[in-house]
C-alpha cells in the first residue's frame, strides 16, 4: 500500500522538526485548543495504537477503545481520555515511543490487504482508508507543531491522499450536521505541490472549488479558516461546504475563526 509509505513519510516529517530540539519544546502551547505539543503527540500515539489494534482484530480494537468511549460518554474531552492511557508518559519518552510506533504501524499496513475491513470509533472502513486517515491526522496535527515553531513545512504530492479524503467526505460534512446533502457534489480542481492539476467530480463552472491542494487540505482538516486561503469557490453548495468542511470522524467541529490559526 503506497498510502502506508506516505504515512511513514508524514510521521518522519513531523518527527524531524522535533527530534533535535530541547525537551522543553514538548510543553509549548499551540494554537489548537491550547493543546501542548505533548498533548498532540499523545493524541497521535493513542490513535496510532488503536489503528494497530484494529488491524489485529475487531475484538482487540474494541477492548482498547472501550475506556476511551466510556470517558467520552461521561463527558470527558477527547484530550482528557488520553491521559488515563498514557499515564506518566510525557516529553522525550512519549515522543520516542510514538516515533517507534509509527514505524510499526506503517510497516503493518504496508503488508496488509488494502481491502481488509477494520473497526473504528465510527463506521468500519478498509485498511486503505484507515492508514490514509492516520496520514491525514498526522499531517493536520503536525500543523499546530510547525505553526508554533515557526517552521514552513515543505509539502509533497503525498498530500493528494488527504485531498481525496476531503473530497469523498463532502456528504459526511453535511450528514454529520444533520443538514441535507447538496447535489451534485462540487467539481474540485487543485494544483499539487509539484504543479500538476488534480480533479474530482464532474467539471462545472457554476459549482466548484479551485486552488492549491495544500490550502484545500488545510480547510477540510480544519487547520485554517477558508478566508485565510486563496481557494476560489463558485455556487452555494461549494461555498457552504468550505465553511464547514470536516474530513475526520467524530462529532461535528467548528473550523477555526478567520485569523485564529497561523504560523508564529
């Protein structure tokens, strides 16, 4: 699975910006809900382990996820649910175990059948979708780390996986908010980091989203407000979609306000 190798590269890129910094970097507060970098790495690690468990078996995943589900049911935030699992694991030791786990996860999925069905917090999915989601989340949460450290990430065409996830979750964005899904889905044309044009859905000049692939990925993962990008939309469906787009599972989330997320 190429997507497994793309995930490994994504994880390595995030690790690379942190590995030679002083241990105090992990206490840095980001622009994402005031999470620290410790919180970010802990979140990624817990769900990387969950992705390993679900590849093992449905029962293994359910046993792992049960305490998290119970915590959420008791009103805990997603962030709060990770600390009973992590215990005292913080800082450099957490970073190292996360980095080691990314290698294990990437190799496990590289050897898996892409069509294998796996359990998750929401509907089950294919192994291919599962590892693509891990790349997406690593890239998205990596943004708060790169932003707060003032480092410009060099994007590559592996971002296409995230853009594809953003396009195919068009309907989910509306369903998750109990809003009727507009039809047809907008035409999407994006310019890749290498300069290639990527297209999805039927071409239309009246119902479209056009612009940079990196900015589209930022919007669908909710790391930037649409008004902080140069994406160009035509048609009401495309306009509404880009103000509420959400390519990740879970309850509906509100995108950041204009100007709230930026590189420091």
